[in-house]
C-alpha cells in the first residue's frame, strides 16, 4: 500500500491553519519596548530582513489535539513491547531522563572553567571506573556518539598501535558473517580490507577457516559475543590465541552487553578493545534519532591512543582535570566530551542497579529469551537454524523460510502483522546467514505475561498465515499508515501529500 492509500493521515499543522484563529494572546507592547524593537530592527541590513513569515494559525485546543494525535501515531516502549533483536529498547527508567534534564546538568557549557564543572567531570570519571570494572578494560574514552562511531574509533586505535610498532603491512580486519553491518563498514572506513570468516554449524566462528585465513597481514578481528544469533562463542580462547599469535588485536562489539553483565568480562576473555552502547544497555532509549553514546575501552597497551581529553583525578589536590598531554592520541572523535546527558543516564542507571542488580539483568534477559524461544521454535513453519537444541543468550534468531515455502507469507509480513496487535516488529532479515530471519530480543524488562502475550499473538499470526495468507501479506490493517513504498520512502525527491498541499498554496519548501 502506498502512502496515498493510507487510512488516516494527520494533516500538517500548516494544512490545519485557519487564518485569523488565535491560540495565545500576547500583551500589548508598550511604547518603550516598541522603540527598542524598532531600533533593533533598524540595525538589521535590509537584505537580511524577512519579508513574510507563514505561521500556522490555530486555537490552543487545535494545537494540543494535533500534537497529541501525532504522538499517538507513534509506537514507543511506553505503549508496547519492543522485541527488536540487536537494537532494542531495554530498561529506560524515566527517573534517569529527569536527572539528565536537571538544570544543573542541562545548562552547563563544555567551555566553562574546570573549577565550575567539577561535578560533571566527577560523573564522567566515576562512570568510567564502573565501565572499567564491568568490562575488564584499563581506560575508556566517552567521546563516541554511537556504537558504530565507537567501532570506527576502535579501528583507528588498532591502526595507530600497529603503525607505532612499525607493522605497516597489517591491513586486514577479520569479521564473522554473522556480524552487525556496522562492523565491516567501520573497518572499511578506517582503511582496512575486510575478510569474512564463516560461521560453523553451531553458529560460532569456524575455527578451521579462521586458521586458514589468518596471516601476518591481519590487524585484528571484530567479534560480537554473544553473537547476533544469540550464541556465545565457545571457542573464544582459541580465537584469542590465533589472533594474538600474529600480533593482531581483538575488538569486542559490546553493543548488547546485557546478557553478560556481571557474569563474564570481555577483558577476561582476551579482548583488547571494547565498545558499549550506553543508549541500549544502560538506560538511554535506542533508535529515537536522539543522542547516543558508544564509549570505547582499551587494555593497558592501547591507552595512549585513546582520543583526548581523558578525565583524570588529582588525588593530592582533590580535583578532576582534563588530560590533553597525550601525544599518541588518535585525535578527537567528537566535540568536547561526548553526549553528556547520555553519560548521566548511564551513571544513574548503574548506581541504581548496583553489581547485584546488573547480574539480575543478565539472568533475566537470558531467561526471557530462552523462555520465548522454547515456545516459538515449536510453532508450525518456524525453525531454529544453528545448534537447534542449544539455549541462546539475550536474543534468538528463528527462520520463517518453511512458513514462506508453505504459505507465501514472509518474515516481513509476519513482522507487519504484529503491528496490528500492538507489538513493535522484531528485526528481520538480519543476520544475513539466516534465511527469512526473524530476530527477537525480549529484554530483561518484560514480564512473563507480556512474553506470553507476544507468543500467543505470534502463534495466531502463524495460524492466519496458513488459513488466510492474504490477511497477513496485506498487514498492517490497524495502524495509521499501511505499507509504505519502501523504496520511495527513502528517496529524497519523494514528498508526502501534505508537503505537496503546502507547496501548492504558494509556499516555498
Ligand atoms: C551488534 C551491534 N553492533 C553495533 C551496533 C551499532 O550501534 P549504533 O546503532 O549505536 O551505531 C548495533 C546496533 O545497535 C548492534 O546491534
């Protein structure tokens, strides 16, 4: 279904405009203010003055209703379960949002003198100490604004380390075929040639193939553990031995650390670099297009290459300061210190959870995932590729290829139909090594009742696929907008109907 065929499109606020309607009355401007305004206006060069301003005219109630209706067209974790594997919304306490928007935090400027931002520096320093403890790394840079940004920084650090040691021939990054797409993209951007290593029948890195492709030119490997199939790399010791054996480094994609929190540390597994997604695992919602944070942690031998500044604490003076005296640093990756509000939320979350709370996060996320998997894999048309009898960690990937062959209903159709029942669609068609992939991450935050609801709805959709496939193929039916043309939706020249009306009225886009 195209955008135009959609059932209900909320007009834009410009289309709703009624000339003469008034939402809010401003007080009369007194003579003094009028004079001051005129003087100020006279100072603006003629050519820069705006000749007309098209502002929508509506009553207050119309404005409130318009924005409330728009907000209701949105799906959010506040309205329903969000089982989006690999990139989901985990536990995002509202309290942390409030803390991050406290005016003592909100109104601070990064260029203020250090003695006036000691509290902020302390938050960053303390957060770093906790992240070090959780991951087993020696130091962190809090600068990167996203997971992919952290990956890019990690690759730059690997490059700087090897160049510093005269190992200029190292130009290959090994990446498993189950990896998140950002891994090869980041490695390529950092100048590496990517070599893909296959997964074995258990969904882990194929050790024989790894041994075959690794040579002196390998700079490192980027691994997600548990990987995107939700499987823990059982041969991690062997992988570390192979990569370190050629002076390579191990990069840990820790975008989804919740399965391991308080249980295993990437540093203890033998990894040299880690990135975390604070905007997934540690409280900030992921995917809203808002600021994220992908801190990068490294072992001792790589600390010199972290970007500047690092936040340090001078114990003798009792002050926090910024260390810029780091000649080997790879340079800045983001303005100032990174997205500070996200750091505040992560710090608040970690303090509130404590060590024991974090272990419970790991246990609950793995339990929820396996509870659901146990039921889902028995559904008609569903199969579990790669070690079908083994449990998974925080997420699982089933294949709907059997369902597709038997009914013509695809993973995408099932995902769309879930929207009709009030669930966000899971991740589909990723990882690429699973046909008709359907990836679910229930998270640590959902109750058993909600998991059962999800299962019941999924099983009903699968029954529909066999009895009335067209119903599933044309879903969603109950959402504000039906199936959009996905090619057009991402084309810059494609305008929504409301934009066309706005332009027809003589306005410039
Ligand atoms: C495994 C994995 N790696 C990397 C990323 C990239 O993180 P970001 O979206 O913050 O760039 C994601 C996505 O969330 C992910 O799931």
